[in-house]
C-alpha cells in the first residue's frame, strides 16, 4: 500500500474516532453515528488495500 493511501485511510479512521468522541461528549447521536461510519469506511479501505497488496506479491 502506498504511503499516501495509508495516511489517508488512517486519517479517515482518526477523524471518525474524533467525531464519535465529540458526539458522545455533547450528546449528539447523529455525530456519534457519523463518526462510527467514518471509522468503518477507513478500516474497510485499509483492508481493501492490504488485500490488493497481498495479491500483487
């Protein structure tokens, strides 16, 4: 996986964690859900890239 993509996917996951935590603190369930969604998206993209890399080698 390229370094740029690793950083992008890790940032997506981190952003999701921040949104989820912020939503919990302020009691905003919508923000919590959006944060969890971003985390799942980032994790899925990372997994997809790892599979692509495994198939290349």
